[in-house]
C-alpha cells in the first residue's frame, strides 16, 4: 500500500480532475439528511456527513434495472445493454466500502459472476473518507470500521490535510496530476494515530460487544425473543431499503401499453415482505413476522458468515434509524447480553 499526504485545500482540485473523465457521485445535504448524488461542483460535497440515508450500493446494484427486452407478438427476446458511464463514488465511509466488498463476493467473485453488476463495478472507482461514528454505528464490532481493500483512494483527515492510501494506478495518476502529494512525515503519522484513537473512542459504549454472535444465533434459534421481536415488525421493508448489503431481488415482466412488447426487470426485494417466501400453491414458508425477522437476522449474523467468512451486517446503523419498531442487530446484541447476565446469576 502506498501512502501520501495532501493539503485539504487541494481536495477540490482532486474532485475536479475526476469530473473531467468520470461521473462523480458524492454525499450532499438534502434537507436534514445526506444522500449520495451526482455533483456538478466540488463545493456541493459534504464530507463531514454522519451517515447517508441510502447507501452507495445503488450505483453498483440499482433498485431496478432492465435485463432484457421482449416482443410477445414476434416471440423475440433482445439482450438489453445499458450504457454504463465511468463513475467515481467519492466520500464513501469504510462500512460502505466493506458492504460493497460483501456484494462483490456474491455478484462478482463467485463461480457465476453477474454480468450486470460486474460491468458497473468495473466502471466504478471508489474514494473513501474517514468518519466519526454516530450513536447508532457499531461497525467496529464486525471489523468494518476500517477498509483494508475495495477502494482506489482512501482519505484520512488528519487536521488540515489528508493521509491518502492509494490502491490503484488509475487513481494514483489522477492524484499525482491534480495535487501535490508528498511523503508522510513523523508528524503526519502521529496525527493519524491520534485521529484513529479519537474515532475508536467515539463509538457508543452502550452498544454491547458480544463474542461468538453466530454461535449464539444457533443457540437461541427457538427462543421466545423472536416472537416478541417479530411481533413488532410492520413489514414496511425499510430495513432492506436502507441496508448497504441486502441483495435479494425479484424478477418482473413489464408490458408496454400496447401489450405486445415489454422488458424484464430486476428489482430489489426484501425478506421481511410477507410475500417473499410464498410459493406456487399459496404456501408461505415464513408467514409471520417471527419467521421473517429471525431469518433476516440469521442471514446477516450467521448464514453469510458460514459461506463467505464475513458478517453480512457491516454495522452502519441505517436500519437502527429506519425501523420505527426498534428491530435491528443492536436489539439482538442486547438480548444476548441479557441472556449472558441471566446465566451468570
């Protein structure tokens, strides 16, 4: 890994250099919230944001995308080839970079790569930015508070300047051409250590740190806790909509008004939707909130780990904010903490 330092005043020059050849999406303020959106000016970027409402996942796995077009009259099918412009996701936090890394395991790096996802991913550069955790962040519990790979540049704010971690030649060339990167000094490294310590100390201490979560998910699989937690679920699917790692999708055929032509689309789906596990004949394998909520948490905290050696949850805290019924991984951790306290009595 190559490290360089640039002054904070040079950051607009870096953004402008990317904008010459790429579409740049970055965090911007929308009312009281932040979201990733295409920018036209470097001054629109809000790098001091806490968490965006929607993750940058939408730029590699859109909420809806056309897979093919069909002509029912002629019984013909045409592959749909989307125009994918080179893009830079600028200002992604470590948790969101790790979330995209998880998606890569499913859609890009497996035995059957998804061509739609892979094309977007290969056309995307990622520039990460350090952050200060909010009260709902628990990325440090899942080892997602640092991005060790999956980015092209990562900027660590060290007070008036940035320590830049460089991971790709393409991004390195743009950095070199637009800024005046210099070798890190001892003072820079000391500032980096202080910044890292401040971030670690900023995590909410009220969120319990539980060991062996995957094992506990198995041990308490039939506990009445899931009945209580699932009973709160409104099936609004907000948790999946904001989650940076949810990747379940549905396939739908959409007819044009003439009823003769149309397109096949892939759209985001959610395992907390009542119809998600319903099959032909009307049987529903998870007909109640208990089954749906438990399945969602089990996949995040156990099932994905067994297959890919990583938690699917990256601790971004978006679902904590989005779910008005207080259904989220933190509640599961508190349940395990309570069980541990009961066993210790």
